[in-house]
C-alpha cells in the first residue's frame, strides 16, 4: 500500500539515490537479486562490485545506476 506523507518525518529518506550512494555495500551489488534488478530495470550487466556494463553508456560506476534500481536495492538490503 502506498502512503503519502506531507512535511518532515523523522527517519525519512528524502532522496534515495543520494542515500544509496553514501550507504551501499559492495555485497549488495553482486547479490543475485541485485544482478537481476539491474538487468531488468537498467538493461545493464554487473561486471564486478564496482563496474556495470551499460548498453547505452558503456562501462559505468555503481553511482551511475538509475535512481529506480538504487531505491529497489535500498528496500531489499537496508
């Protein structure tokens, strides 16, 4: 169920991609669930915990993944 809150909330994450960039662990990236999410959403392949192969951008870092994938990984691992 989707819940929408207005105003400030304690322990709320206001920008998941930035939170992810400062919080993720290498193990998250190489986890089988993450590999499938990255493939399904960003159409990219995980090469290592620090390298993603994008069909559009070429080799990219983890920080260049889409905000959607970052949010999904936060929901799964954080």
